[in-house]
């Protein structure tokens, strides 16, 4: 049943991507494919391929694939799009075939649909669909050459054809040579030379343009310093280098990456990890090529097959990193803050170089290859009611989670939060109507103190301090507290961050269901925006603030919700009374600040406290009570036993990764 569900997901993703391409207007669909045809879809029999500078393929690709372009144009791209989809399916099936053995039957069955699904949602494949490119074909040819029963002749021919379509695939001839398949390497080089010579005879002008004028296609297409060019050359150009210094540094770096990456790839190929070796070589090609456009970066995604880490908790960090970088935008992976935004903009290149030259993938001979250090788990906790928790079978880990994985998930979670909050309805009339409702309720309850307190703060000596507090402490305090818990109380960290995540998700429902204008966007009542000054309410952008967030996502106040979360954690975990008192004081100060700066109503603060209570309550219903297992054995203590133990089957491994719980526990209530 699970296998059928995976294939269904893969099919739905493929259909969605196909429909997304075919729905595009002709001017935006298969734009690179149009360079192989003249106006009105007529085959370009006359005129050079590189006349308009948009075609970036090799002359061999232009000559061989020309006959398919006319059919693609005449059928509105259906033929070409479905052909690309079939190549993706074939690539997923071939990749599943060359996984390093021995492969469990369950893994072998699930590998193909998972691979196809990941490729369909990846940025390189989506870009290939949209542009009408052929970059999937060289990858498929190379992987077919690495199939276990491929002969030297067939492997060489396949790699040679791939190099004729994509010159950087010539690096795979070096991999073949270094792994002892020298006959295949010679055959690949000969096949590439024959194909190139044949095309040179058929299209001499185009061949001279590609190989001589543009040095294997460098300079074709977009500018080399474009963010779409994820090569070392593109990175150096974006950093401001140019001329001979840039070329010299590029040559040194490219040479170092090529030598280190190919040696490592040959090592893992000799270890039987052929798919990983191919991915590493492809990552080298991405880094050292003068131009590595988005549709040519599929090799980076294939590096997901590498196994990294001794602990079970560490095994998923590398695959999650690769999948996030190759499926999400740069802003979703790394914040756009000045300085670190360069990491996000160049994330595919960084991951490619790391995979090729740095990441310590496990060898198949390692004792941790098939049996990682097991994660210690706590015994299932029973709640006050017999049917709780609902997710009783979900065991609670007692070790420290992987730091990289936590940072990635926190970043992705916050990006989703910001995206959903920014996409929530922000109709000005509805939001202001809701503000009138809130004021009416507060007036009836005699708690409408916002206007009086806001005027008291505006222009006073505390205004600057409140503005700084509002813009700084909202993130600084929770992140600092999470960092301390991660280092000193890892079990409490897991519990606390889960409660915070559930609280934030519930708050998003409030933003969607009840858009509310904050007091500072109601100047008719006399409120003063102390932090940002007057807003131009006649414009739909409402000034520069809308670049940061949805201005009508005011209730519930997550400033109060997150500060109360900090207070709960500090009260439960702090060893001294004065620390607990500071923790209690924090949400009080936060509520004072959000009201004084006219960013929230008093009822917004009540909403923040309500969503926090709901978050912890839902966590209790789903997961039950939690204990801070200070005496639990860390995973590192289990490492020697895992290394010394023989490779076990699933039953033995499950028994070895049993539960653990410590002595002297300090209970943390989830009520």
C-alpha cells in the first residue's frame, strides 16, 4: 500500500509539472527549444544556431535534436514535454538500479518512486521542463554506462555521447580511467571525437563559434555573472573579480576541485558506490565548468545518496540539506540578511563543492554503514487519561538532535511562516472593521488603554528603548534560549521547540481567519507609530513596512506568545529563583512594549497567550507528558557497542535501538 502511494505521489507530481509547462503561453514555454526553430515553428535549416545568442547547447545537440523540435512545436510542446517526463522516469529507474548493495527489498521497491518524485520537484528538472532543454539526457546516458552489466564498449559509447551533448561529461572519462576501466575511457574519448568531427563537417561555422569563439560554449546565454550560473567562474565574477586575476584564481580553484573531487569519486566507485561516484563527478563538473546553468545542476541532487554520520539522528541531515537547496529558492534556505545572503545565492555551488571535496561519506566497509549508532528513546508516558496521548507509538528521543538538521528545519519553518503570514488576506476595509470590533469589546471590558498609553510613550524618554526592544528581543531571546537548551538540556529542547512550532502554526490560522489592523494603522483614532512614523494609508503598499510582513496579521500577538513560551521554559528549567522571576517579567515587558508602540491591542496579547496554551495543550494531547531525562545515556556512549556489534538484520537492529530512560528525572508538564 505504501509503495502504491509513493508511485501515486510521483505520478501526480509529474502530471502537475507537465500541466504547468503546457499552460504557459508560447512565448514563455520551451524558450530554449525555440532557438532551434525559426519563426512560426519552421525548422531552422538555414542560418547559424548561435545567431541570437540564446542557444547554449553543443552543435551536436543542435544537429541531432533538430528533427524533434518541429514535432514539438506542431503539437504545442506536448511531445517534447512528455518525452522529457519519460527521461525523468527512466533516470529514476536507472538510479535505483545502481544503488550500492546489498539493497534491502523494501529500499529497492521504494527507491524509484522516491527518486522520480524528488527529481520532478527539483529546480533543475523544473527548469528543464520550462526551457525545453536536454540536460537530463547526458545524466541518463552516464548512469546507464555505470550499470553493473554494461560492457566497456557500451559504457564508453554512452559516456562519449553524453560528452558530445554536454562537454563537461568528459570528466567521466577520467573517472573511468582512474577506476581501471581504461578501455571504456578510450572508447568514450573516441566517440566524443567522432561525434564532434562529424558535426564540424556538417556545421563548420556553428562548430567554430561554439568551440573556438566561445570556448566550449562559455559566453553563450545569460551573462556569466548571473546567479543562475553556479560555477566557480560565476562566483568569482559576482564577487567583483575580472580579467587575468579572476582567470588565474579560477584556474587554481577549478584544478584543485577537479583533482580532489575525482580522486574521491574514484575511491567511492572502487567501494561499489557507483551512483555516489557519478554524483561527485557531476558536482565537480558543475563547479569547474565556465557556466553551470540551473538545468545542468541535476548532479547535485543525486549526491543525496551519500551516507553521512555515525548516529541515526545524523543520517538525514545531509539528504535534507541537498533536497532543500535543490528544490527551494535561495531565500527559503538562507535569510536574505546582508552578508549571509551570499550563502543562499550560491548554495548549489557550495553543496556541489562540499559533496565533491569535503563531505565524509561512509565507506561500505565501515561498521556504521548498515547499522548506525542507535538513538536512545524514553519509555512511553501515560497521561492522566487512558486514551492519551494519541500518538503513543511515537517514541521520544533522548539524545541531542543534529544541529545542521535543526537549523535547516527552523529556517524552512520560519520561511513557511513568513510566506503564509504574508499571503494571508490583508483587505484594508475588513482589517479596519475588525479593529473597530476589537475596540468595542475592549471598551465594554474597560481595558481600552492603548490610546492613552501610546500617547504617554510617544515623545517620552522611553520611546527609543521600547522601539529597540520591539524590533530586537522578539527573535533574540527565543533563539538564545533555544541555543542554551540545545547545548545543556537537549531533551527539554525537543519538547520546547515542538510546543513553539505548534503555537506558531495555530497563530497562522488566526492571521488567515481574522485579519486585523493594528493601532498604528488606525491614525484616525490618534495612535502614533513610534517605530516607523506615519504610514501612507492611501497606497496599497502602506509604506516600506509591507516589505517585511503582512501588516494586518496582528491577532494573535506572537510577540506575547513567544515571550510567554520563554517564560514557561525559564520557570521550568532555571535553577535559581531570580532567573525564574526574570523569565516571568519578560512577557510583562513585551506586552507593555507592544501596546505602548501601537503595534497591538490588549486583546492581541490575550490572543497570544491563548494560542500558546492551545499549543502546549495540543502537544500534550498528541505526545503526552515529557520528562527531562538528565540521566539518560547519551548516544556517544552507545557508539563503541554499535561499532563492535556485527551487522544485524532489521529485527536485531530494532532490538538494539530500544528504549532508555534516566534516573533523577525532572518532570516537565505539558499542561
